[in-house]
C-alpha cells in the first residue's frame, strides 16, 4: 500500500523507466511489478505515450511477470489508438512482449500485421522485423 501511494507521484514515463530498469538489470521485484500493473490499470494507461506502453510491457515480459489485466489493457489501448504514434520499435517490442509472456492477443496481432503492410515496413530495422516475425 505504501508503494502504491508513492507511485502516485510518478508520471507514466517514470513508471515505465523504472520497470524497464529493473527488468534490464535482472532485479527480481515481483511486488513492485504487481503494484505498477495495478497502478497502470487503475490509470487506464492515461498519459502513457506509445514508448511508455511498449517499454513497460517489454519489461513485464522480460521479468517473467504476466498480468492479464495489464496485457489486455495494453492490447485494447494500442488497437484503440490504431497504433498511432507507435514507431516500429514500439510495435515490435510490444508484440515480442506478448509472445514472450505467452499472452494471446489475436486482434492486436492482426492490427499490427495490417499496419506493417500498410507502412510497407518503412522505418523498420532488421531487428524490428526479426522480432515481429518471431512473435507471430
């Protein structure tokens, strides 16, 4: 509860950077990840930019943390935004995270595939393409 209160002072970028740092450093902080998941769901991802969403969900997958509510909300939010503002790395990291966490989001993947075709993969680096293909 104290951790939840302290998160109220964090903006979406702070939250995503924090879990990204813990996941990148391979620091196991399950309680922190659950508090962040609940906080992000409570905020309904308001104020989260595409990079914040992508980095946060990547961190959850990397840390082996699977919050059905958070992953579901991320999928819905990305589809509602029609991937507007999501750059190729955001998109590839997001689908990589869903596949890594074994969270099925067929509608999101359909939207991502259509978006990649529409963009004709412009802006996608080989690593982005590789991650996306692996995720599918």
